[in-house]
C-alpha cells in the first residue's frame, strides 16, 4: 500500500510547515509528501504545487490531489504535527469509507472537520473534487461528506496520530466569521438542508 500526504499551507513556514514535514519524514519516511504552497510570501522552498495567489482551501486540496496517485491520501492543513506512524492505521481502514479525526453529527448527517481527511483512491474517484465555490474554508468539508453519503460512502472517525493546533490559521483571515456564514448558507441551499448551529452539533474529537 502506498500513501501520500497532501499538506496545504499559507505562510508560517518555520512555525508550522517545516516542523510538520520533518515529523512526517521521521515517522513515515516512505510516505510521499505533496506540499501545496497556497500563495505564501515568501514562497515555500521545494513545494510540489505553488499557487501564485491564495486560493480557497478546496482549490488548494484539488491541486494537491492531482499530484497524488496513492492508495490512501491524508489531507491536512499546515497547523498540524505528526506524532506517530500512520500507515499501519490505514491498513485496517475500509477503502469505501471516508475518515477524519473530528466527527460531527446532527440529525442523521455526519461530517468531518477538514483539518484531516483520510481519502482512499476509491472514495476520491467516486466523490470527485472538492467544491471550489466555498470561499476560504468552512463547510467545504460538510459538503464533501454529504456528497459521499449520497453515494453510500460511510463517514467515520479515525484516531490517526496527528496533533492539531486548533484555530491557528483560518480565524486570522479578515472577515472570516462572515465568510463562514456565507459558506453555511451556500451549503444549506445546495443540499436543501438546515444544519442548525454549532451548539446543536455533537462533536467527537
């Protein structure tokens, strides 16, 4: 089984991205790392994908996935640290399910927080690309999981060995709370649903 890790980062090379890459290489030296530099200034050194202007998270992931042809791909943003071996976990996972480290449940819907997705080749080929109409980030993960569920793909929580430094990136984007609300509105209109508010959700981290 071959494994890729798609990392999406904006700036913060020394603070987050470089230590993350080092932690993956230390724990899983054979995993292919696809680094997406989403418009960083200065640019990341030796990135696999360089986007000259900052794109939404969905577009950056899609660009990274074009460089992954692995059996399993772990998609993460850069404010994460690998704290153990992960390939052995993937060997036990169902290739027709979608996994993440944060599971959210509300009224029969299940979705994953997109700071970490584990996507098999089967799931990626079935569900397709992330919807790039979601600005910056937020509810792009919910949309992807809903699309997957419509195809009979189950949404499952994993315990992959990654630590997330919560809220260190997107909440610093100017106007992000309003952007997030617009993304939520887009999601609900797209799927004709009402997902309530964060206080209504059951969250499993």
